[in-house]
């Protein structure tokens, strides 16, 4: 059965056939010398299409139509259709053919360059796409689109310095704020510098990320990491607590680091007291503390253990598998052993299910990704606040 693309191309052929006929019928020509309309050629191409010989039809069309002022838009339409069909090599041929014309108008040349750049980007030829978008970013009517695509390319290539330059130029040109996006570019540079143990440079990048822009807690996380790495535990703890207080969802990242930092200082009593204070201010954080502790196997701290126990006893889905009421009545030793068994089972389940999900597109992952690989938005992932029982329930239903 002919596809949608087939019908589109058939319509394109018929339109051009009609145009050719009209030019032959009404155009200025010498009656003795004028060539006949190209109806036969168009009908031959249409016959290819109706017989679902799409490739032959497209090749026939390429050979038949000249690039001139009357057919150039048809070439652009055909090139875009090729790209959508995934036949990028054909789209590239068409757009290169347009650009090769020495008498091509400047506006049409920019249009062809932009189309060719998109072809290269679609084909994964990022270096070629980058060169054309960089050229178009210098004064063409495609400046904004070119800069947007340059940002995407530099993100893929992790060329964060160039991404910052393009982002700042795009802000100026479009009047649209890219504050969060550019802040993350600086944070990427800071993380790279910290990974290379150049902590002074990392601090400079974090400062730029947060200077004059909406603060992203990612910068604070990086600063806290640097403080831990340089044995400045007091600063690290202060930053981790601030992160949790200001952005509750980041407790999944900060809590393991807080525990590790207090452990390094040998101050577990201080950790317990700090957590008590935090939960007294925000009692609703208890399930997230419990979930984070389960996922990361954090235990041995009274406050955290209490959060985990309450989480287990109040989890309604667990009642499908465990008699929680009976569990709560067991003797102390048996009670703790049973809780530990349930906790270990939950930990295994949590490690096998996604922990983070993008709020924009729903993409799930095991670890926090600052840029969603699906929708490419920044800082849109949020952690789960409870263990996902879907797999277990489905297995239970299947067995019954």
C-alpha cells in the first residue's frame, strides 16, 4: 500500500506537471521553436510512484528537474522530504546541487546552507553541521536557529566553552533567558576541573555559574564535593545541609555525602542531631530519607533507622507480601531481624528499578542526569520517593 511519502511525492509530481503545462500553454514562447510540455516525463515518474517504486521515481525526478527560479522551492520540499524519510544522502545531494549554482540569490543560498546543515546534523556529521551553522550565525536570517543548533552540537560534543559563547550570543539576539542552561555549562566545566583535581579552577567556574543567574543547587553540590576532597568538612556539611533545606529533592544526592562526611569526622552523634533538626523542620522529608537510606544501604544512625522502620510499617503495598501488623508485635530481636530482611529485599528491588524520572518527558534512569538525554532539557529529573513495586505485583498476579 502506498505510503504517506508516496502520496506526497505523487502530489508534487502532479503539481509540477500542471505548472509545466501552464508555462507551455501560457508562457512567452516562439510558437515554432517552443518545446512541448514535459507531461510524458511527469507521467513516467508518477507511474513509478503508483507502482511503489519510490527510489526510481525520486532518481527520475532528480534527473528531470532543473534548479532554476521556478523549481528551487520544489527542490527544497523534496530535500526536506528525503530527510524526514531518513534518506539523508539524497537530501544532501539536492541541497549541494542548489548551493553549486553560481547565480543563486543570497537568500536562497542561506536557505540551502541551513537545509544542508540540518542534513549533516541528522546524519551525525557534527563537524560539517557546526561549520555551516557557525557561518549562518554571522548575520543571516537563520541566526537564531543556527545558534540554537550550535548549542545542541556543543552539548553533544561536550565543548562547554563554545556552548557558553553560543548561548550568550543567543540570549543577546533572541532576548530569551538561557540562565539555567548556561549555568549548567559552567557546572560541566567545574565538574571536569574537579575531576582533574584543579579545585581552584573548579571554584572559579562554580562562581561564574551562580554569578548573576538563578542559583542551581548543582553548583552547591560541586562546591561541597570540592570541600570534602580538600578535607574542609565543616564547609561541606554546611553546603549539604543548605542543599537539602532549599531543594528537598536533592536529599537523594546529599544524604549519602553527609553521612560519609560525618563518618570521616567521627561525629555520628552530630549527624543524628542534625537529622533530627532537619526532620523537625520538614517532617514530610522522612519517606525520602528512608528511601535514600534503603537505596544506598545507609544504616546505623538512630534517626535514619527510625525513618526506614516507619517507612516499611506504613507502606501499604508491602502488606500484600508481609504481615506488617504481626511484624510490629514481634520481640525486639526478632523484630529487628525481620525489619532488616525486609529492608534488604527493598534495597535489591530499588537497585533494579529506575530511581529518577524526567518531569518533562518521563525518561527514567538509575542515576541523576542533569540534562535529560531524551528531551535535552536541563535539571528536570526528580528522584523517586518510594520503592516501585510494579514489577513485584505483576509477577505476583502472573503466578496467581
